[in-house]
């Protein structure tokens, strides 16, 4: 997939170095690739097609639906959100995330979303309520293809984050669904990340746990900061500057849209290396709370049909 200034809103594809080969199970039954949400940080020349990747029209549809729902809801001041989180570790014998790495990932999420690393305190925290383990070499090495099987063990409803940790291909670090999709595809809901991207992992430049932070941003309703490039409405958040293209690496500064502010290269929803990422904005925090109220934990008297 060639780099595009307009970000797709589906399959989260992060280009990384080659992954170690893992043998496939001889008894595996193939499944077609399933849909997922876009969120990729690319670091090399290779690209892969995004599964069922919607384009700008679908992003606009999502924002329009949120606006329609907001007009019918009575939204009060922010209240803190604690997200019930279930982590599902897929392994292949000795390969896979250890419990200590999972706990470090939860700590990293809470640091990033509280503003302790920089930027706004989003008022969102994550509570680890369960950890499951499945040893399956086929699922481990190809969670995109076997997404349906992997997610049959999903816990909870729209308000429960199910985080799946496996090993993606050499071109993929993670992918996520959006809250807007839950009504029609509840069984697909969740986030999948590569175990080597957890804090202290082996993926150079992506080893601080920010792949999980980025993907869960999508699960909470955020688009990329470079959505639609320099064209309005961008990502639909007023305080993220227009950005013409994704950031690669960790530059000192970028300004890809004439007459605008510098690119938000330190934002968790860009594609920068982990060492460059440190913040969400106040507007992004508000957007996540709006998405939560509209799709993940709507009050009984504000739930809309259709």
C-alpha cells in the first residue's frame, strides 16, 4: 500500500522489521481476513493492503453520526472513565507476552492517558480485570486471518476493552475497531497488537508500549492526526493542527500544511517513533468522552436507535 496523505479509517498497519518465522499448524483451517480499524505507523518502504479499509467517506460518516447522536444527548461535565480491560495473550510455545509485560502495558496506558507523559489528562484509566492465555501457533502468527476465532473468547459489552496480544506480520504492529462499528459487529470489537511492541519489547523504535496507546485511541474513537491531510475537517478535533502526511521517525519539527501550526509530531495518534510520542490534546480527550457517551456507555435515556 503506497503512502497516502488521506488516512484510511481501518486496518492498523505498522511497518516494522522482519518477524521471526513461526511454523504453521498443519491442521489449521483458513479464514478470510476480517475488518479492522486503521492505525498504522510506518517505518519502511514496504506496505500491505488494509483489510476492508474504508476511506474518507466512512470517516465523515462516523463524525456525522456522532454529531447526530450528540444533538439528542444531554452531555454534562466530564466524569472519569475506568475501562474494564481483558487481555488475551496468544502464544506459540515460548514466544509471546509474559505477565510482567502485560502489567507494564497497563501501567503505560494509564500514564499516557493521565497526562503524566505530557499533554492533557484525558480522565480515562484502564483496570486489568482478566488475563487469558491461549497457546496456538497459527493464531499467534496470523491474528488478522484468524480474527474471528481469536475473538470468540471476547468478554463484556461495548464498554469492555478486549486487548489481544499476538505476533503480527513483518509489516503490521496492530489494528483496532472503532466504537461506531460496535452496533453492527460486536464480535469484532477490540484491539490487536504485536507482543514485541509492549514496554521493553524487541521492536526497535516501537518498544515503549505506545502501539497499544495509539490503537486504543482508535478504540475510543480518535482518528489519526493526519486524517484528510491538510483538508478540513482533518481528524475532526479542533486543537490538533492540520497535518499533510504521517510523521516518520522522530524529527525535530514538521510543518506540512501551509499557514497552519507545526505538525503534532508528539501526538499519540501520529505515526512517530515511540520516543517521539508523549501526548493527547484536550480536544482529543473531549472527543473520547463524547464517543464513550455515544457508543460505549450511553445513558439509558440517550440511547438512539439506528
